[in-house]
């Protein structure tokens, strides 16, 4: 009888350990996906910043929403697809709190959303987190 009770307690312990293992794997997957999304968002923001410095009137920097563009993150060793993201951005002016003054700056918010199979957003419980990164580009006069 004591062995049966011990076996019963052990089985519940193993079930709990199995659930924790699944939780750890899902957390690692989410962390990898969010890290890749953050790199993609920062890369897009940097490329838009460089574009702003070279051509502030470019169509990709006009007021309003832009995108989405599909970006694939691949394993450098095998070339296998690790993540796919929809990258979009919104550009707009930066308000100056001083009356009658105008800032020569542009506020850009880049949104990166994971994609599932096809082109739809990934709605898996552990992988549907969007990343938003905002930057302000100021006009810089080159001497």
C-alpha cells in the first residue's frame, strides 16, 4: 500500500516536471522570436534613419503608414527559415511645444509582427508578440 501511494505521488511529480519542460521550451522559443524581431525592427529603423539623412523627401518617409514588408530570418549555417515577420512603419512630424516654432524632425515607429504559414499573423499563444521601436530623426546639416 505504501508503495502504491509513493508511486501515485511520483507520477504527479513527473507530470508537473513535464509541464515545466514544455513551459521552458515555449519560453525559449518566444525569447528567440522576440530577439529576432527586435533585431529586425532596429535594422529597419537604422536603414530609415540613413535614408532620412540622404533623402528626407523619400516616399518611405512621407507622413502616414508604410509596409508591410515580409522579412525572413534564416539560419546562417543551413539557410533554414527560423522566423518570418511583417515589418511596417508609421512616419510623422514631431510636435514642437514652443508656439510658432517648427522642428525639422521625423518620428518613425517600426512594428514587427511574427507571421505564420502564408501571410497571416501568427496567433500561437507563445509566439504572437509584436515589437514596436520608435525613433526620432533630426535634420542634420552637413558642412
